[in-house]
C-alpha cells in the first residue's frame, strides 16, 4: 500500500479515536466482575505501598505501559515525543505505534526516535505480524535497533484487517515469523492483540514459538472494527456484530494465566482500580492507549470535536499535551496505590496473592471454559 495512503489512514484513526465513540458498546472488559476484598484493619501507609516492577531488563517505577498509538506521520512526532517524556517522568514503559511506514520510507523514522527523551525506561518498537512475515527477520530486527528500542511488540489484528475494505484476507506464516523473531531477539519480543484479546490456545502457541511476553489487549475498550466502520461511513455509523467481537480483557487475563508468560493487561483499562484488578488477576503490567491519547489531545476534544489547535501538536493551553498525559497517569498511579492499600496489599506480589472474588459473567466464562 502506498505510504501516502497509510499516512492518511493513520491520521483518520487518530482523529476518529480522539473525537468519536470508538469503544465497545455491549461488551465490557468484565473487570466489573472482579472484586478486590476490602481490608479494614491496615498497618500500612500510602507512601509505603511499593509498585516498582521489572520489565524488559529495566525497573519501572509503576507497572504501567503506554500502549501503541502511532508513528510515521509528521503529526506523530510531537505526540510520541510527549509520550516518551511522560514515560520517563513517571518511570513507565512506552510501546510505539506500528513502524510499517519505516519499511517504505527511511525519513518516517523521525517520529519513532524518542530514546533521547526517555533514556531510562523500556521502549518497544512495533510491527504487524503480516508485515514482519513479508520483510523477514533481518529487516524487522533492524526496526528495533534503528530506534534504540529495548524490544519489539508484534501486533495481531485479524479482526481489524477483515473489517478494512483494503485489509488483508489471508494470514500466512504468522507462527514461523514469530518463532524466528523470538530466536533473533531473545526475551525481547512481546506479542499483542489490538483489542480482541488472546485465548489460552493462542497464548500456548505463542509460548511454543519462544515468546515470553504477551499483551492480551482484550475487548471492552477501543474496538478496531468499530473504528474501521466509522472510517467507512462516518455519517451513518451502523453498529455491526464485528464491532463487538473479541474476548473481554478480564476473561483473556484468566485465559493466559498459568502458562509462565509475562502478561500485560490492556484493552479498556481506564483507571487505577482497573489496573489493580488486572494485577490481582495475574497481570505483570497494565497498558492503556485511548485514555492516554485523549489526555494528550484534551484541548481538541473539549473544543467540541473541532480542533482549535493542531490536535497532535504542543498543547497551547496546558490542558493536554505532555502535561495532560502526566496528569492522567499520575492520577491512575494514585488510584492504584489507594486500591492496593484498601485491599491490604503493600506491593504488587501481595496484591496478586489477595485472590479477588469473581462473580457474574466472568465466573460463567471461566466455568464454561474449564468444562471443555
Ligand atoms: C489511535 C490508536 C492507534 C493505535 N495504533 C496501534 C499500532 O500502531 N500498533 C498496535 O499494536 N496497536 C495500536 N493500537 C492499539 C492499542 O495499542 C491497544 O491495544 C488498543 O487500543 C486497546 O487499548 P485501549 O482500550 O486502551 O485503547 C492503537 C490504538 C489507538 C487508540
């Protein structure tokens, strides 16, 4: 596909995600069925709650990941720079958006070269499994080296491809590609979905390919089939069953548990309580994409969807941009520590040991899958 088309599509995606209702409507993450048990008698203090977490050979100050958003278009330069600065400030990990534009145009690398803004935190490059299969292991590994990333996120997005008129219809060589990459970049490959979740079967296959880290990116947050329907028919955005397809994030966390993988929870994570529940469900790290994008573009959204300033540029009024991202993520960290204190956990390992109560549809999901 021509670079200009990819660039235009990326801008469409950013604008739709900033301004339209791009999330699941019927389906939720099912995190509402996960309950942390309140512990009234506490000996701990808020400042003693420890949330440092190891990831990709570095130590994070908080178990958070800014999930993949964008890159390759000029508008992405300031966005990625602000995300990198915010990640460095808060000591959280950053996953960049798809580096597909770099495969066609070396100049596209500018928007991904953010290491100087975030020297101490893990940065992950990003490529779709189909593009990696097309260009081979050497060129894919070079994407990581050329932006001084710590690792590579390989994204799986078949529901999005099938909902795009110009998207792929066949998906050959995925496993072999991932196996070769896992061998070439040992311990540095994370395989992620983009909002439809990972099943136990898929996670087990990924493990057999040598992958050690997965990001479930489950259903309940941004729906990529929904984004694509909005792109096709912005005036009459009919909801279809495909908009609601996927494994809810909490169910996906249960699915991938117990396989010995490092697990990132994402997809519909919107506050610190969601983060705490995900960690209690076994996640090692928790990622967010849409709320981070919106905290950056807050000025544009508040202007009624019509941007009063370049939506991805510097924040003029101090409401969004770098400040907006830091403010949003700092709030999430405070909420996470509050929830941990209330659940009687003074570190992440203790939170995982608390054993959350599981009710409702998540309980049904688990018992139905256990019976198979
Ligand atoms: C505007 C936008 C662009 C995205 N681009 C990418 C991408 O290039 N590569 C990728 O792996 N995921 C991409 N994603 C998917 C997210 O990383 C994430 O998996 C998904 O949106 C679910 O998380 P959320 O509900 O917090 O948004 C993008 C998401 C958004 C909102």
